[in-house]
């Protein structure tokens, strides 16, 4: 195939993606992800919070540091709430005590996980601190996952973070789970949205919980 034909083929492919996104109301965020549904209406706090957790794959986890006199210690961590399209809303982690986050959590399990809409790509050029670019903080206790949850945690994490499977066994990575106690969500002007844990687990508009289709940057999956 000549270079000209290759270029034409690429142009046709890109145009086809654009056309499908327009006709099917599909969002194409800046990071190459294709989101099959728009983010939930800001008025639907539960669906918005679940959407943020299902679409994000990392966040900042704060623990209580006795080494720092009880001051908070934030660390970037990877997480997953389930396999693509099967999110539970409960974040799971794969951590080692060689890292301070796991060590501190085993001493004092009180933590907070903060995630933003901005990495998903749907904020456009909006600043991450702007209220319309949603952000979520989950407070609770970080605990080792129960034996009955290990298989779920493994599938959830290794699906979205495949390289974890090859992390050194000698580092003794373990599966952790966040037991959520409080939810802080800002997804529009007017301050944080009231949201209970029960409401978070059982959002009214379940169809707003979109399937994750871009676990690998640049991967485009379209279902019509």
C-alpha cells in the first residue's frame, strides 16, 4: 500500500469516528477515550459520583502519618471498582508495605481518596478547580480485602491495570478495599451535593453508569 493510500485510509477512519460521535451523541474526550454516554446530569449526584469512580483509574490517597505527627500524607495510587461495565462503586487497591501508604493505613486505617473528572478528559480546557469539572472525595477506612473478595479485587485491578500482574512477588503486594463512610462531591456550582452511602450504592439512573472503553490510551471502542 502506498503512503498516499495509507494517509487517505487514516483520514477516512478519523472522519468515520467523528461522524459516529456526532450521530450517536458519543463523547470523544481529549485523551483518546470514547465514552458511550455523556456524563450524568449534575443534579444526579449518585450517578455522577459512580461515573467518576468507574471512569478513573487513579487518585490521591491520603493517610494519617504518625511519622509526621499525625499530619495527612497524600500519595498517587491506582484503583479499580470492578471490571469494565461492572463497577461496584467500591475502590480496591493493590499495595505493598514497602510503600508508606500501606504501612500507614495498617497502623491507622482512616483515609480519604480524591479523584477528579479532569483526567477522564471531559472537562476540556476548564480548570480542574472549576466546580463544573467534577471532583470526589471518599472518606473511610482502608482495610485488607476479605478472602471472599480477593478474586473480585484481582479481576477488577488486573483488568484495568494489566502490568500489576507482573509486579515483583517478593514485594508482597496485597489487595486493599476502601470502606466508604463519607462522600464529598462537587460537580456544579452551589457547593457539595448531599449524598449518603446508600444513595451512592444504588443510583436512581443506572443507565448513566457508562462502560469504561479506554483502559489503554488511544483505544477506541464503539458500540451502536
